[in-house]
């Protein structure tokens, strides 16, 4: 695996490269104001991603992307969003499969839970 992390004041981006027939399990929590971006590139191996997004009095923006770049790779992403009464969550969940490859599997599941009547999830 290769990690490449970039930070600015309120934004965070991270690229993780899965290679050498590795099985990556990633568990993450995103909360607060800002834009958080994760990009998993499966060059050889599998990635399992579990994310929890929380927003109560904030606007949390999150991008979770997994790119399957070679044959015989797998990604499984499960994202749960919890939003309170004054919270906003903007989520982009993406599984990208490069052309010309075969025998790949890409799954993404998003579940949204509202803990009030005015929260928003996009």
C-alpha cells in the first residue's frame, strides 16, 4: 500500500494504492465542516471500506472513490450517514472500473439515517 495525504485548512484528501495482492480494510469517520476525499486505487488486491459520516450543526462534504485498474480486483464500500436536525451531508460515492479489464467486482452501499426533521443528505 502507498499513502499520499494532502491537507489544507478545512479540506483533506488521501490516495491509497492497494497492490501486491493485499487485502485492505479501511474504517473511517468523517465529521465537521470541510471536504474530505478518499481515493482507493486497486492495482492488485482487494479493498473493503467502511465509513461513518456525521453532521449535526455542520456541512460535511465527502468523496469516496475506488478505482479498479487491473483484472481480478475487488472493492466493497459501505457508507452510513447520520445527520442531525441542522446538519447537511453531501456525499459522492464512486466505483470506477477501467476499460479492458475483466473479472472485477465493485460494490457500494449507502445508508442514510435522519436524527431530526430538517437535516439534509445529498
